């Protein structure tokens, strides 16, 4: 089932709700992180990524239900409120940014099989793997890419 969505640019007023979405989705998608690690990442998302990335917010009934953060053609993060999973929000956000870019890339944790399956269904393919994440933690990361050319 697909929701009636509006996608719009991030505003600072979105920060609190988007951090709540980020936290709830991260606890599901990244259960291998400790609470302390999630707390630290949440701080970075709020202080660095939301203000510095080109972030788009998906709204349903005037309330944010998901967001995607872009760093050029790189998806820095895609998060959907868990209660809205499976309703086409993630697909709509990826489609929205793909229409504005010829190609997209992203990194996903190898342990996040749900996300990997989601991106593969959209047509992303693996282009690289590395044994540690950006924080040099021993979590394998997969680089995925989609090209519309």
C-alpha cells in the first residue's frame, strides 16, 4: 500500500522529528550498535548531517514519516519511521533523488540485510566492500550504486 506523500526540503523545525525517526529506524536496522554508539551517531546526525546534507523529507498528513540525506550523488542516509515501513516511502524518496541525479551511491552495513534487499529491488548493485565502517569499527560495509544512463 502506498501513502499520499509530499516530499519537500528539510527545515530546522524538522530536526526533532527526524532524529526520532532516525533513532527508531536505526535501532531496527542497526541492532549491532550499542546504545552508546547510537547516542553518539544521533548527535552527529543532528549536528552535522541534517544541517549540512541536502535533506528531503517525506510527509504524510503534514507529518514527517521519512527522510533522505544527499551529499552530492551519495545517499548519506535514508530513514523511514518503523510504523510506516512497507508503504512506499523509502522507494518514493529514492525515486525523488534519482530523478535529479544520473547515478546514486550509498554505503550499507552488510549486517542490515533488510536494507540491502530493499536497495537491490530498486536496482542498486554492489560495487565495493570494506571490512570496517567510517568510524573504523569492524562492521563490513557494502557500497551500492544505481545508474540511469
